[in-house]
């Protein structure tokens, strides 16, 4: 097999019961990150994060053409050349 090109950008999303709870963009060179301590209340007066099953999805994108992580906009995401993704389910007690 020939070497693969590294991703330009990673998109991390956490959801519960079909609702997006948290998302974050990471530079393509990153291969690990510290998951943040999500607050028990999403906003003042908000409801607690749901207990039970939650999902994490990580999308790794390779874009066509030049890409600068520090200066990208959502139009850059229209230039996807290839994509891979990972999905896992975990439980909040």
C-alpha cells in the first residue's frame, strides 16, 4: 500500500438522543486531544446533560487544494477530496 495523505482537519461531535451537545474542529496534524469537562448544565438555567447513551463521531477530512487551519471558513469544507470517520457509543452514568 502507498502512504496516505494526512487529513487537513478533524471535526469532533458529541450527541445524545439525536441532539448535538458539543462540536470542535482540530488541525489535521492532531492525533489526540483532551476531551473537555462538559458542564452539568449546558447554560445558566439549562438542563443537565442527559444520562445514558451518548455518541461521539470524528470526521477526518482531506480537502482539495491549499488549506490553512488558522484561516478557514465553511466554504473550504465544500472542497472535500476524501473523508474517513469513526463512531463510538458511550454511557454517562
